């Protein structure tokens, strides 16, 4: 095992143990995917700084709902609710930090060809081992020591759709459900236009 | 103006000023929508407690990306990355707290018919006033004093789709992009099956 915090790798300015503690508070537990996500965020952030300077504003696109969004929300100013973090439900373990107005940035992703030297990381990530048979300490060690080297990074540009800032404009009451909605969404609110699985009111 | 924290309304166990401070740290600033969201989360949480007991595990469904997700992530154990918070992009200011396995819970939403007594809240929420003409203190006051009474709550049940827990299973490398993906997604990863606006690699 690694020694305690003094020599720990730093994650976006946090010592490893500090990062783990914050993650437990926010995410509920120190999920391996979120630990690895923290390392990925740190790497992408450093690269972005070297390209655009330390103070460049950035936005994030994440390609999986599993864990990664929480690493981003914990370690950067980008959250789902302030709309600086967008999540695509693609099940790819990848994230892109980008700038505006041009959309240039860096994408970091788990590189399947680089997992070999880290057997515990590999067997966990590729779903080759049952959760109950996984040694959590060995896995965490692999993530700390090998998480960075098992990723690749590319310079990218995000499409125009991520660069627009839409305003809600005037709000009206939906003639179907009666709730407030942006009139630019159409004659009825998006929920009442159908296609969504929505909560159903229970008769009292 | 209201007096300082001593007599402030409490939001999920936090004093008002404490809540504002945490929101500034996480969301970036004390956005009116997130302040109101905090009050909504508190109300729904209390109702859920009265229905299912104080220790009942719950999940959350939010119907807007604006601000609301951050109020939930700040005040509950439910986050996007631990998959206990789901966000539908419907532009309705509403959230549902629900339990499993039955999916029963409560939905709270902004009730357009109850905004009248709170003119600053109303003009801001309905988009009737330009941001630059909005008095932030009067708006915050309306949210603190009127935010709860301008909402309605209903007992609901969420559909089956929210109650399933999917496992990723075995992971393979996508023959198109080469990245790891769950084999249950098909012969190629969801990204390579198309229909998404994805970052484009820049030639170096």
C-alpha cells in the first residue's frame, strides 16, 4: 500500500485522502470510477491550462452517467445545474473540457490498450470479476498508480450545439397540465407533448 | 429585509445563510432558481418523511436542467453520478422524490396560480422583467417568504423505468472507435451508432 497523504498524488489541488473524503461526502462512497474520474479531470485540467492559460473558463462534456459526472462536479466549477456540465448517456468513460467561443479543448478517455499493466484495474473496468471477488485495496492502488497512464488524451473541438446559450424567454401556463413552461417550447409544454415516462398522480 | 440567520427558515437542516454559502461554493452563485429549489427539496423531503419514515431511502427525478439539479445534489445524497438523481429536459420547475421498490413518492412543482402574492418572484419566474431591472434583494426575500406557498405537492408513482437497476456486464472494445463499452449496447458503442453531437478530433 501507498503511504498516507504526504506523498499522495494530488487531484486538482487536493491530496488523495482529502479527495477521497470529499468524494465520500458528495457521492456517498469512494467509488472506483469516481476516483479514476478525479485523476482524469486533473489531467484534462492541466492540459487545458497549458493550452489556454490557468484562468481560461471551461465547460465539460461527459460521456457516461456512471460516477464521472460527480468527479467533475466535485473538482471543477462545472455542475449539471449551472449548465456548465453536460452528460451524454453513451457508456463511454470519457470527458471533454472545452473553451468558448471556439469550442476547442481536450478529450480524455480510458484507453483499452493501456490497461494491461494494471490487472486489478483491468479486471474491474472490463467487468471480468464479480464485485464480491474484487479486492478494493488492490483496485484503489491500481487506480492511484495506473489511472493516469491507462488514459489517452486528444485535442478536440466540440460542435456548435454545445456553444449556444439559450434563453428561456417568456413563460406561460401550459393549457394541458397548467404548469409554467417557456412559450418557445410550443403550444404545450415538452412534458405534455409526450414521449416521456412521467410520474403519475395517485388518487387520494 | 429579514433578520440574520437566527430566525431564518431552515433548508434541509441548514440555516438560510449556511445554505446560501454552500450554494455559492457548489453552483457558483446564489441563483434564485437554486434558492427556490432548496425550499422545494426541503418541502418534498419533509412530506416523504411523514409518509415513509425519516430513514426511507429515496431517489429524485427533476424536470429541468436549470438550477434544480444542484439544489438536489447539495441537500440530498442523490447525485447525477451516483444515479440517484435523474434529470429530464422538460423545462418544468418540478421535482419528484420517490422510494423503491414501489416507486411511490411526492412531486412538488411551481404552481402558476399561486405566484400572485409575490410580485418579484412572479415577474422573475415568468420572465416579465429583464435581469438588469430585477432587484435581487426583493426577489430573494420573495423566495424566502413565498417560495413554499407558491408550490403545490401531489402524491405520485413513478413508472417502472425509474425502478430498474441495470448492470453494465462485460465490457469490450468498440470495433469502430476502439474505446471500451458495454457489450450489451450492441455491435458498436452508442456513440458510434450515431445521432449524437460529439467532439471532433483536431489534426495535429
